[in-house]
C-alpha cells in the first residue's frame, strides 16, 4: 500500500511541476501552442489510473518531465523569464 502511495505522489509531483510551468508561461509572452501543449500533458497525467502505473511507467514519466524541464529551461533563459520558483530548497 505504501508503495502505491509513493508512486502516486511521484506522478502528482510531475503534474504539479507541469502545472506551475504552464501557469508561468501563460503569464509570459510565449507561443500559445506551448501553453496548450503543457495543459494537454497535464490533462493526460490526470487521466492516469494510479493503480495501473508501474515503477517502469513512472520512471518514463519522470525522465520525460526532466527532459521537458531541460528544454523549457532554455526558453526561460533565452527570454530572461528568471527562475520558475522564487526560492530554492537547501
């Protein structure tokens, strides 16, 4: 049971990051298609049946989310949007 809860928390974490990025980019002057794609991605993640997500599935979701963050990091940097979050964890 704890394993299932952990998997769900990890999926939820990916969803939350994508949601934060989507909201931030909505406030910036970026191509609206980027924002739409992020919203669609988040919607897809909300449709996941958490009982069917395996560790392998989750690994793929996390790798994809990290790749998305790297690619969008370039957009943030080039457009001088600054940091997604106002604070860092230590």
